[in-house]
């Protein structure tokens, strides 16, 4: 009896040949309509994005200093191209901190970002570390400004021209009326060397490990057509001061020692800078201390980087009290020691 009932139910949903053909044709028509709707919607989005000047060079933003930024709510004159009037985000917009700060942005705002958003000003925060020594932070990458009796030395020109212009302005504010004579480049990775060209245009000599010199000479001699920067506009020749193992900058009572970090697994041409009087060690990418509320940008680094840095400190007999890292915050040397002994950094 039970078997018979189930059998009836099965027969009820059986279709004859004509019905099957009709269903097949109906499904085909519906699919074609959905496909055509999709094509139309897709075209609409492209038309909205396009228009004259949509392929304007990306260099617009790179040349914009914080002071020159248009106001956020500036209306676009009719007929003009909104993408040209509102520069695309600079490299610094994509920095660790800016992205964190923008993480609460509602999705609706993000959809129209291309039309309404402007690049936020590049943040620069200086911290005095000694006589004529400043740690310049405020973004994902740090620099240092060092005052000598007749000139300024900047350590690290990271990211790109926007960041460099902001750090140069800060250096000139901290130390008025002195030229930036040297830029010390810790290593050639793009995020640590992207802003070095601006210092060449500024007239600074680039201090870098000797293996980097041919690379920079070749890279900077290439035509720069997409995003012209100060160097490509000024066509200045770069001056280098190549460091083999050690170089000392000294004038009056300011002295800094620049060392090649031998055996670095992060970059073969890595430089570290030691301030003998203040016992400060500047380093990049070997040790990145966590910020109190945030983990270090780029996450945990292989312990071998820290181990090699510790080995160098011992070999060179550096008496370090404070670490000035090119990512993260200034910390006592004991933090690096702790991190190195636990293998977490
Ligand atoms: Zn690196």
C-alpha cells in the first residue's frame, strides 16, 4: 500500500514531450534576457568611469604636496573631467596607517571614492632624540633628520616623492637655512628607496652601500614618462658616496657612523647608522617593534634578521641604548634584546 502511494506521487511530476520542449525554450529565453541585462549594466559602469582624460597620467598626485591639495568638497566645474581635477591617491594613501584609519569608511563612500575623495595630507611627526637628532615618523616608514654645523643629513627616503617632500619640509622647519647635503639610503628595496630621487633633485649626495650604486645609476637614467618628478624635470646627475664597510660623517660635535650590515639576509647592501654619543642605532627591516596598539606593518619578520643585527652589534662593539627603526616606534635596546632572544620580531 505504502509503495503504491509513493508511485502515484512520482507519476504526478512526470512531463510529456511537449511540456519538456516548452520548458526548455522558456528557460533559454529567460537566460538570454538575463545575459543581455548583464551586458547593458556592464556597459553603463564603463561609460560612467570613462570619458575624456580618464587615462590621464598617474603623476598628478605625485606632484601634489599637502599644501596644494584641493579642498575635499570643491565642486567640479561643468564640462571638466572629475578624474583629472581630483588626483588619484598617492603612495602614502596606501600606507599602513592611512589604511588602518580608513578601515571604518562605509562601503557607500568607497564606491564613489574616484569622484569625491582627495588625498589626505601626508603626516609627519618628529621626535627629538638628542642634540640635533630627530626621528621623523607619522606614516608607515620613518626617516631621521640629523643637524651638523653647516648642513643636514637625512636618513632614509622611503615610499615616493610625496613622502620625501613632506620630510624635506620638516627637516627645513627643524633646521632652518641649512642645505640637505646627504641622504643615507639603508637599502635598495623599493619602499625604502622610492623617495631617494627627490633628494637628488634637492642637491643631496646619496650615501648607500656600494653594490647599489650601479643599480641606481641605471634605474635613474631611464626616461620617466608616466609620473614626472622633480629629478626628471630638473635632469640633475646623481652624486653618490658609496660605503664599503664603514663611513663616518663628522663635523663639529656631531658624528654618525655608517656601517654595512654584513651577512644580512634581508638585503645584501644593508646599511645601519650608529650615533656614538647618544648610543642610538638606526636600522631598517631587521627589527620592527610592535606599536602599543598595533602589530608591526608587514607582520613578524624572520628571526634571522634580528639575529644578524645582534651579531653585527656585537662584532662592531656598538654600545646601543636606543633603537630607531625605519618602521614602528623608538624603543629601548632591551626590547630588541628580548625580541631576539625569544625569536619573535
Ligand atoms: Zn626591506
